C-alpha cells in the first residue's frame, strides 16, 4: 500500500524503528498495538532530502528510494545492508521477511536498514533506490546480485545473465559495504 505516513516510529527515524507492533506504538500496560496509521506492508517513496531527514545518523544515512514496513521472522540484530527475502512460510503476516534464501523463500524483498531488528518485530527495509549493500568485493559498474544461499551478503561481478540481479554498484567497497543503485522492480504490494 502506498502511504503518506505522518507518524514514524523510532522518533521519526526509519532506520531506528524496530517495534513489537506494526504501527510502531503499543499501549503501555497491555502491549496492544495503538493505531498510528502505519501498518505492515506500507511503503514510502522518499527523495534524498526526505530520506536524510528520516535518518538516524548514528545508525547510518538513508538515501532516496522506496521503503517498506515488514515483519522480521528469524533473526535478531541483522547487519545493515543484508539482503532479506519474503518468508512465504510465515502465515502470521503477509509482509514477513527472512535472511534465509531457499527454494521456498527465494523472492528478494529488500535490504536491512535497521540493525536493531528483533525476530518477531517490525522495521523498515529499503526495496528500491540507492542502497547501502553488504558487499565483500566488486568494482564500480559491476552487476550486483542478491545471495542465492543464506548469509545475506550481496555479490558483484561483471554483467552476466542472472535472475538474481538487484542493481549496479556505484561506489567502491569500503568496510564491507558499497552503494548500489537498485534497478529491480518492487516485488510485493
């Protein structure tokens, strides 16, 4: 669902908004979700300036693109830049993601932007635009693919036919990450 969200959990920062509820707010005594207008599956399209304003700079700088609210199902404290996949086996939420890539969970969903994720909680991922990708090696202009096996790191290589293509590397690898322009279309609405 395309959203015009006026409330952002995590003090208005997308990359510091892991929460036990999809809405990002819970009633203090019962822990039940409070309505904020934010739901699982919502996505935002942000310019570079809007993404910067929604960045917790102690976590990282977000860039323009499309961001989606999802449920993390199987991992805690996932590294920023890790690839995630739609978790088809989780029936509790149609927007559940996992870091596990397998024949039953191969559909690429996006990239982790919030390292404070907790299994069973909700956070934002980036699905399009310029992303910070976990990438061990590669050169500017290389084709970037999402991982075929579990682990979460993207791979880069000279252009070749592949169904796993995410985009193109636009900056040199530094400290295990690189900027990538995602050219893959949004995968789930």
